[in-house]
């Protein structure tokens, strides 16, 4: 996440390539309103544009995930925050299910895309109708250590428009060494402060030691690492492969991977936050919009660890 133009998509693609290049299993999700992750991963624009959009299959996704859960009366009564319960279908990492079948394989990476705005959306819909598919996906995904889901998010504070920001083990905020870059950091940490989410800053477009010092001054210990200007990235953007990533930038990606690996998933917290945000949404708008009491969708007996143990 980060401000527009900070390099979120570029860094997402580099991190995905870094993981996949080490034989690690990766699901990459393009959840930005500007859908560029597929191209950044090496697809030509025509092929990237043909990836089925998760947002266009939202009803089918909901129908699959609700399974036989008696608390969810229909797909239309399922909203982006609906948590799993007894009878819900949980998703295996890169499993054989209607959601992962929408994916494109890109050199061993499983690439999903929310899809861009289309003509029917313009003027009548917000992008949350697309990213809601990602939130439902993450709410029902059972992933384990060594399995990576990398999501390229929308720019700005839109990340916090629902409970989606609590679905990640770790959020990387991409910040340029500028006032605007660190201003977004302050805004994000202010929003996230009360929700026990982990944020690390990755500096981007860093050119000098002064740039690093500027980031340290304004983000403190949250500064994890940084990347500089890259001839390799420029070559990739020009469609030329085979230019090795610089040693310092490669080391930054390794630092990011190590930081992710150090954050073990707390399944109880994960479920608790899902319930909290679902209740909040139900009371604010969702129950009224659907015409049902959606707080009743919460299954108080459901626990992820029990599912994992089984």
C-alpha cells in the first residue's frame, strides 16, 4: 500500500518474482483500480486484460464460499465482511475451487485480478464492489507457513474502507523520501493504531544516504528497508528481460521476506477481527441494504484452529 505513484505495483511484482524465483508458492492478487500487476509480472497487455475478474464473478464466489452455512441465507445476503462459520467452504492455498480457477499461471505464480471498472460501474459503483471479492477470499483462506499471498492494493486510504486491512499478516507501506510519502505513512498509522495490525515501511526511489536519513527521521523504527533506482526494473518496464536486479535491491526483498516469515498468523485474532468488522458493517449499512440482520451470520462457535487441526 502507499500513495499513488510510489511504486506499489513495481515492488509487488519484484517481491512476487523474488519469492517465486526461490521456488516458494505464491498467489499474487491485483486489487488496484489500475490493473497493472499482470504486465509488471511479464504478461503482455492483451493476455493480462483477459484474466477473468474476480469482481465479475462475485455471486459465484459467494455461492461457493457460503456452502451449507445455515447462517447465510443466500449469496445475495453475503457481504464482503461475512466471516466463515460451520458449513462454510474454506479455501485451500492454490486449491481447486471456483476462485483459483479464475487465476492465470505466470511462470509458476498464481495471479488473480479483481478487474478494472467497466462501463456499467462508472458513475454508479465504488471500487469496494471489486475488492470485496478479495476480502471474502482472504476471510475464507487457510494458508500456512511458507505460503505467500501478495496483494497489490489501491492507493491512498481506501485500504481502510472495510476490514480488508486486518486480513494481512503484514502490510508494507511503500514510501518515497518526500513529504507526501511520509504524510501517507502518518495517515495510515493513525487509522491502524487501534487495530493491532503490523505495518513496515519500505523506502522506494532512494538515491542518497540523506534520503534514508529523511525516512528514518519521519517513520522511525517502522523503516524496514529501501530500494534504489534500478536498471533492472527499467529494463523490465521496457520489455527487456535478463538484467539482474542490483545486490542492494535484492537484499531489500530478502529483508521483506524475512519480516513476513517472522509474523506467525494468529488465527484467533484473525477471526476476532473478521467478526468485529462484520458486526460494524452490519450495523452501519449492510443489514439495512440486504434486508436481514446480518449480525446473525456470526457463528460464535467457529474457530480456525479447530479447522486447521482437523
